[in-house]
């Protein structure tokens, strides 16, 4: 009877070793796939979230500045037209 227990013990140890090896191989395969995915994405023209947010903020600032400049220009053009209407006209020389 004792020899049967030893066979089962050896079988259990072997199965435990196989399970550990399979788990290790799975972790290694996952790490390799993750590295390949990083390389593949790295070759593409993707940007990080931080870069995207920075450019988005710069665009919003530029848009606000452009709107302010447009309002200022409209105001100056309006003042220029008003001044041109109120100024006396010179007669045309023939």
C-alpha cells in the first residue's frame, strides 16, 4: 500500500510542476504579446492622452484669442467707417 501512495505523491508533484510550468509559460506569452502590441502601437502615429489634452487646451486658447482679435478688428473697422463718413470729402481733380 505504501508504494501506491508514493506513486500518487510523485504523480501529484509532477502535475504540480506541469501546472507551474504552464502558468509560467502563460505569463511569458502574455508579456511577449503585450510587448509586441506596444511596438505595433508605437509605430503608428498615436498620441498619448497627455499630449492630446495639451493640444486641445492650446487650440481652445488660440480660438479664444482669435475671437477676441476678430471682435477688436470689427470694432476698429466700425470706428474707421464712422470716421470716414463724418470726414469732409475732397473734390475730384480733373
